């Protein structure tokens, strides 16, 4: 190797989340939220919190594409408040309950409750394979340094963060399971990683599905018939169905049903959703 050559390493070949792709003429890649849409997502609103049911194609954090391109920015426009505090986030492709605080004191109170594990969260997930009964996965998570996808996590043997997920099958059939998932910890991609680890990867998961390189294909080419044949759904089949804040004085448990795209998939596979 000459002095000007550099050794190749794993990180030089890895892709970050949602890297920019060249835009084709006239193509719009940003999903913009309308005011009427946002109003239809509201589950609860009072003087201190706003609870919405986020679709599976909306980002939570502000982007450079304007105030209506993310949930946080859109709710700020809706409330006309200078700041909306995201108590916890959902991945772009995960649908379900999101809680935002309207003031810093309430945000701190709820975030502290999250850290102290006083907030109850329950998800619905469609998994490949048929779970015979409840499964608890207690496996530590860390970065997957061998993956071509930079953001990918994995179960690790050393140095990982403790992570616990409880999977309970609600319906099985056609080679799939509709499961309720309750987490004791809130690690990055925790449910998706644990599902993959126990051999029941989530339907539609581009990173933790049959091959993480499918995510790179999606980044390069968008959603294609080839990806559809392998992943079955254009987004991961994960939905935050319930948030329980009663331990911190909020009297209501916030719930939202399985969205239409996941209900339709369940119906097509004989799963009672």
C-alpha cells in the first residue's frame, strides 16, 4: 500500500439515516402536513399538553423543509406557541401516540417520569412467524458496527445498555403474528432489534428485516416492486397504541387504534386486529 492510500474500514462503507439523494426534475420528496390533517390527529389537548396520533410517514423533529414538514414544527404553527416540547419521539415510519408539552415545566416533569420508568407504553407490532406464547427479551443493545447502515443497533455481548421487551401474541395466522409489546426500557430501535433477535422480524422493516442492504436500496431508488416483494409493507409495522401518564398526575390513558394500513395487512393474513 502506498503512502497516499488509506486502509478501508467498516465505517467508510456505512450509510447514515436518510442521506440526501439527487432530486429528479419536479419530484417532491418531503411529506408536508396540512392544518386540517394535524387537527384530525389530535387525541387530547389541554393547556399543558397536546397528544396526537402520528401517521407512519411523518418525522417528529424539525427539518429544513419548512414548518409543516415535521410534527413538532406543525404543532408549533397550530398552537402559535414559541416552543413545543417533544416528550419522546417515534421513528418516521412508526405510527401512534406522541405527547408534546406546551411549557418547559411540564416537559421536564414528563421527561423525568420517562427516565424513572413511570410512563407506561404499549405498542402493536406485526411480526413474521407465529409466536406460540408470550416472550420476554432481556438482551442488551449497542451499535452494530458491522452493518452497512450507520444507525443500526444490535444485541451485543459486552458494553450494551440493558433492554427489556415483553411480546404477547394477540392473533396468529398465515405465518404472521399481531403482538402487543410492552417495553421496560426505551433504547433506540429496541422493539425492532429484539424482534429480529428472537427470529420474528417486523414486517416492512428495511433495517432489521431480511437484509439491512434493502434500506440502502430504498435510499438509492425509493420504494420499488422488488422491495415490496421482500418487505410486504412500505413501512415497519409498528404502532404506539397506548401511553399511560397516570403515575404523574395525568388522569387519562391515551390510546389510538391500529391504523388502516396495518389493519388491512392483518385482514389480508387472517389476523384479527
